[in-house]
């Protein structure tokens, strides 16, 4: 089983469940507030109090609709994300032994020296190298 690096599916699921629970609690609270204000509006004797409670009921209805829309949006987004993540697995790539390839490319001769002439340090035979301030041998493997 292949696991992607830096992907934590459990924390994503937990955060999704937490958001859904909080949005559901907000919806339930808004619905309860709406019904309480409707009952208070019907029980009020003064017309001004009825108007205030009716406005509060309408405001809680609007907030309830907005929180329901947000809840459905989060649910649809999560379902869409889950549908996108369930793609069929790809074919595994061909196994390549990198150590074996590196050993074939870098061969040593009988003196334990590399056979690549570019790797060997210069002996000072070139005139251009005399002007160099750096007297260390050049090593292309660093």
C-alpha cells in the first residue's frame, strides 16, 4: 500500500466532522430562536412588542437559511473532494536499482582510482591553471 507523504487524511476528516457538527448546532439554535420569538410574539399584548418579536423571528429565519446553505455547501464540497480522491490507482512504475546503476557508471581501476579523467586532479600541465588562485584539485562529484 502506497501512502502519500505529508497527507493526513484523519485530521481532514476530523475537521470536516467538527465543521458539520458546529454548523448543525448553529442551525438548531437558529431554529429554536425562531420558534421562541414566534411564541413570544403571539403571547405579547402590546403591538410594539409583537412587531419586535416578529422582526426577531424573521431575522432568525434568514440566519437559519444562511446557515443551512453553508451546511449544504460544505457537505457538497466534501462529497466532491471525496469523489475526486477516489481515482483508480495507477500502474506501479518499473523498479530501478539506483545503486547498481551508480556502480556501473563509476568504475575504479586496480589502483582504486576512478577511470574518468575529469575526476582526476590536474597536475599543473595546463598554462591556464597556473593563473587560478584556487590550488585545490577540481572534483566534479561535489
